[in-house]
C-alpha cells in the first residue's frame, strides 16, 4: 500500500509532543519503561533526554523533529509492516522516518530485546 500526499502531509504537520504521551502509555502498559522509550528514540534520532524534552516543549512537528535529527545509519534495517504500510516500500522520506519510529516503539511494547531493537547490523 502506498502513502498518499495527504497522508504524508498529515504526518509532517503532527506535533511530536502530542503523540509522545501515547508512546509512553503504550510501552508502560506492556511493562516497559519511559527510559527504554527514550533509549530507542535516542538510538534512532540522536536526541538525548534534554533535547527531546526541548522539542516537546517547543511543540515541533514531525517534519521539524526529523529535520533536526541525525538518523541512525542502521535505521534502514528497520523493516516490516506498521500501520498497514510496508516500511521498505514507503517513498516519502519523512513518512518512512516516522514509521521507523513507530516500528521500534511497537517492538519495544511487544517485549523485543533491546539489542534487537537497536539494530547493530
């Protein structure tokens, strides 16, 4: 399934800080911690806790969030399906990055081992 320009734009304009509490709730409801969530976000984006909190406070969009990030060189190893989309088939770079984030948070919530989530190669 391909993403539409409308879908891509919706993701771009979504405020990261409005979604972050849902990420926390998702992982904590499955027995994982917010610290682990921050660890996987830092692995993907390079944002430490201080920077992450600043981005949330500044109400940045996903577009700005990923523009400021330094994507992990192994991010391309994140594959599979999330939200009905096969990650490797997504053409829009921003939508792909957002789905990378969704996928690793989903893996965390499902109890996958941290060393598998933080793909070392």
